[in-house]
């Protein structure tokens, strides 16, 4: 095994160790953000707008109604801000700003046509914003990105 590969393995092991020391509620923020984005990504890959609209319910395992309600509240209240921060405003120029479902549908249609690189950038940005909102400042920007990356690679992709 190369020295570089060993170094990265140690880094990811340290991230995992820190993650495992977190309380369960805080861990859930990372899990929810990754699962929401992963479910939305699958909905777009399958061209299924109905799944896109119910992604929050599908992405949150078990009875985590407090986190689910918080995530839904975030998505509805902060959709315009999230769209601006993810630089998606041009997609919604002709969509009623009060109709959040129409906004989601416009984003869905654009995402279906977006390149893999553009989709990846949007999913990373969205997961960052979801964790930022749900965790209420528990993580720094760097911690948030590391935990999201580690969780996605180890729990969703199974590549670590």
C-alpha cells in the first residue's frame, strides 16, 4: 500500500472516530442530509417527480419526526435562499415565487438535464446547507464537509 493511501486511510479513520464520539442526535443530522440528497439524486436519475417531492419522508429512517419536521420546514422556508446560494435562480425566472412545488419541479427538470459534475456540486451544496440548518452551528464548515464526505463514502457508497 502506498504512503499516500496509508495517509488518507488514517485521515478517514480519524474522521470516523470523531463521528462515533458524537451523540446520536448530532449524528442524525449528517445521516439525514446525506439521505435526503441521495434520495433526491435517485429520483432525478429515475425521472420520478413524485419521489422527489416525498424525499424527506423516504430519506429519514424510523420514527424521527422531530428531524423530519425540521428538515421539511427548512426545505419549505429556505427554498429561495437555498436556490440563490446554489446559484439556481435562473431556473426559476418564470415560476411563481410562492409556489414551492412548482419551484421544486423546475429544479427537478433542470437537474435531469444537468451534467454529473453540476449535479455533484449541487448535492454537496445542498447537503452542506441542510446540515448547517439542522445542526444549528454545531459543526464548522470544514467539519461539516469532512463528516458528510466520510458518511457518504463509507455508509452510502461503501468505498472506505
